[in-house]
C-alpha cells in the first residue's frame, strides 16, 4: 500500500500547505519573463489548472489501469506505475530552479496518473493474492493507506518540516520516497495467482 493508495492520499494533502507560496512563485516567474505581474484572477486560474491536473491525470490512469493489469500483470503494473511519480518528483523538485510553474502542472498530472493506476490495480492485486480467510481484511488496507497518506501529507506539510516557503519544492517531490520503498519491496512479492491462471494460462506458476 505504501506505493499505491498511500500515494493517492499523500498527494491530495501535500498540495495544500504550499498553495500561497506556489502562487507567489507563479507571479514572480511571470514578472521575470514579461516584466508585468499577473492579475489575481489570472493567478487563481493558473492555480486552478495546477490543482485540476491531478484529477485529470487520475482519470487517465484509471482508463489505462485495466489494459495495464491484463497486459503486464498486477505486480509489474504497480512497479512501472512508480515511474510516473519519479518523473513528477523530478519536475516539481526542479521547477523553482528552472523558473517554470508549468513543470508543477505537468508534475501534478503525472502524479494523478499514478494515483489512478494504483487506486484500481492495488485493491485488485491484494484481493487476488490474499488467502481466502484474510481477503476482506487485506482488501480494506487500501482505504487505510489512503487515510494514512492524507494524515502524513498534512504532517510533512507543517512549517516545522517541509511547509516553509523555501522548501515547498522538496515537499512536492517527497512523494518519491514511497515510490522508492515500493520499488525496493514489491519485487519480492508474488504475482497475482488469478492473473497467472486466467490471463496467462500458466497453471503451474499459479499453483
């Protein structure tokens, strides 16, 4: 769950703390480019695009999740899904250095793609892999990790941690940590037996 539904909850909440700092960054960046500051309604519009990129990416991820799960398998899909977060972390982490608020918008889109894929494939993988007696409890951990992500995102966004004006790029890029944890741990886990039997017809591997 740490690289799956945790990411969904975490990336919803980390964008809240640096909202005013990012809007200031947008205004300053535009001022440096054109010599003219942005009007408040234009800043609000740009911020709306930035926030909206996340659910738009989520929709894209949800659409591709089904074909990914069948073509690549549940486990491989979750592993490859971390690529979207790594790209997103690089974009948001270097956005201030590159003086490009467009990188933040693109970052949020890729983060949304990751969330859309993981919200669909992680519960599928857990339900198909868990022993019958534990299936309900294991499947419910998807919701638990979503809530944990929401809470930790708020905690990390505190001013005492990464919620300061100078550290907001690190806050937005901090979602790479759960991705790296999953990339390290998930290869040791088995593939879904249902996928091996039904989608690949590999009865021996399924058993």
